[in-house]
């Protein structure tokens, strides 16, 4: 596409968006002016154009026939990206962000596709097949097409003004239909403005799923296309609406704290700074987030932003504080253990993994949002990671690995260390696995090889709904963090990997056989 054509298309989209914002979705539909993707959102059932047959197949194919049919599609040349796009739409249409396993599976789809690019040649499909199997299985348990949550929007409540406060008020009033009408108008004007309008409701209650879902939905547009932005973001909106009956007084107190800090630090209307943070300042900030009260952490983040430090540096500090929770986690308490998460484990919905996923989401939401949200996401991210530290559990006084773990490592070459890592993981030795990863980093050995070794287990093991998301969190945080401190993320991943070993993922043995892998 030529540059001139792209510019003309952009200007046409802007003009079309302005018209939509002025007339409102109902009038546009009556006049026949709504674009195809938007008009489909107003139908009685959601339809996804050329992807519709594949979306239906992923909802309807009996689970015992699913992976053979996927293997045939791959052999016929269907790209993995297309499979993931259809699975994401099938998930959104079925669950609408209202099912625990369903939205966890949605949040794993994008990471699984990114993991496929890191897999050895010939095995690229394994992480995708793993999540598609979980996705279709849960869809069928949920009731399949007869139980879909997302349908076309009613055109009975036209929206004539784009007002973020109106969207927030509709969500707080638990009026999902009106809130979706407003969100639809925002998306029709500009999907990014829709995300910005939705985020204040997300910020109402810093809770990991409420935090991560909108970022994963936004990121999924790279796979399914921006024409499905409304379908993707409706999941986050509905999650927020369903949480409203549990609204507590601290939600409002938290909101007052944010408003106060934005005002006190003169961040309203301020452009994000570009000041680089020295290593010592970054470590001081991260330590504040790791040890201070939630209020102290939020104040430290707001002050750093007011002092002109670039938002990315504050995001680094939040993610480092979160990964330190992984290394200080005393493990699941006996009264909370289950089949996939025995006592002493730190994978799945552990405090550290949840904190890391939330921190990663906040730093990325700050990156892709604008205006007030850039600052608000980071202030709340700092508040949340400090708050997460206070959840019931048993935090260790000192992070893993301990000195005695490191003292037992005599080898210094990459091959020898990776063998030691396999041994530690396969014996669920969390401290030893963390020590191997730390020593590997101290020796400045290639990070790609260590990621590759840990990736194998992120694919083969169940991971209690979090393996793919957390692997990608660490991959993303590692590559977005300065070299002097980023190894902490990989050390954390090594520990979690040792924790999750021994619970093979459903369908993976069949997938390996179908793909011709030993």
C-alpha cells in the first residue's frame, strides 16, 4: 500500500469516526452508514466474516476430534495466527469475560502464539494446540453455542456524545447494555479512545484479572484485527460490571487516593517525562514498592512521575518488585492445596505470579494509553504490588536462592548449567532451579538458551491456567528491563517452572504424536 493511499485511508477513517460520534450507532444503522464490522455488532448474533466457519468449528468440534482436525488444517497451510484469532473470537463470544477458566484461557492465547515463535523448528504448534485444546474443552463444558454470552448490541439506546464519565457511570450502575452502547460509539470513533475511556473503571479495583484482561484484549488486536476491537474490549467491560455488586468502601477510598495524588503532584494535563533513571534510583524505587505500604508505594510512583522520570522506568521498578514476591513466596499453604497446586508450590494463582502478571499489564497499559491514564496506571500498579505483599500467606524473610543453593553449583558452562536446571526442575527443587538461573546470569551466558530450556516446560506442563501468560510476562519484562537487574525475572521463572513440573498438560501427548514429535 502506498503512503498516499494509507494517508487517505487514515483521513477517511477519522472522518467516518467523527460522523459516527455525532450521529450515534442507532441512527447510523438506520441510515445504512455503519461499516460492516460495526453493523455486525448490532445484529442479534455476532458474526465474524471469513473467520466464522473456523470460529464455529472451534466451538462445536467434539474434543476428541479437535486436535486431529487442527493438524489437518495446519498441513493444508492454515497459519497458526489464524487459528489463534478464531479461538480468541470463539472464546469472547462464548464467555464474554464472565467465566474464570474462560477468561484465563483467552489471556493465554496471545502468549501461546508468541511462544510458538521461540519453539524449535517443527514444534511451533505445540503451545498453540495446548491452549486451543483447553479453549474448546471449556467452551463445550460451558454449553457451546447455546450458551454464548456476547450477542449483538441492542440499538435502542443511541449515543450522541462520547463521554468517558458516562461509560464509567453506566458500569457502576451495572447497566451493561448502556455501557456497551457507549463503548461501541468510542470504538467506532477510535479504538484507542475506547481503551482510555474504559480504563477508569478498570482502575476502580486493582485486582489481577480485572487488570490483565483489558491489556490482553487490547494486545489481541494484533492477531484478530482492529475490526474486532469492540468484541475484545466488551469482555473487560462485562468483567467490571459483574464485579460491581461486590463494590466495597475501599474502592472509593482508593479512587480518592488516586485523584489526590494526581492533583498533589500536578500530573493532570502533564506530559510524561523523559528523564532516565540511574540504576541506584531504580533499585531504591523498587525497594520502596517492595517494602512500603500501598499508600507509600503509590506516592513514590507519583513523585517519580512528577519529577519527570520516564514512565518506563517506573514500570521497571514495579515489575521488579513483583518478581521479588515470586522469590519470597513461602509457597501454597496446606489448607489451599489442590490436585494441580500442592502445598509448597508457587505456580498458578500464587501471590508472586499474580503480582507479576498485574505489574506487566499496568506497565503495558501505561504504554498504550494516553493522558491521565499513563500516570494512573503506574500509580495504581505501584499501589497494587505493595498491597499484594500483604495478602494472607507466608513470605520468606529473604528471597530465593539462598547461599547454600548457590554454593552447591560448581559447573560454569552453559551446557552443564542447563543439565543442572533440568535436574532441579524435574525434582521440583525450586531453590536449586532459581540458583542455577542466577549463576547462569552471573556468568553472562546467552539468555535465549535459558529461555528455551524453560519454554519446554511451560508448554509440556499444565501450569494451572498461568503457564503461558506468566512465561510471556517474564519474557516481556526481561526484555523491557535494563541488563543490570533484569535477570531477577528469569530467576523467578526458573523457580515457578520447578514448582509446576509433574502435572502434564491435557492433550499434549496427542498433539506431539499428531505433529510427528518424539
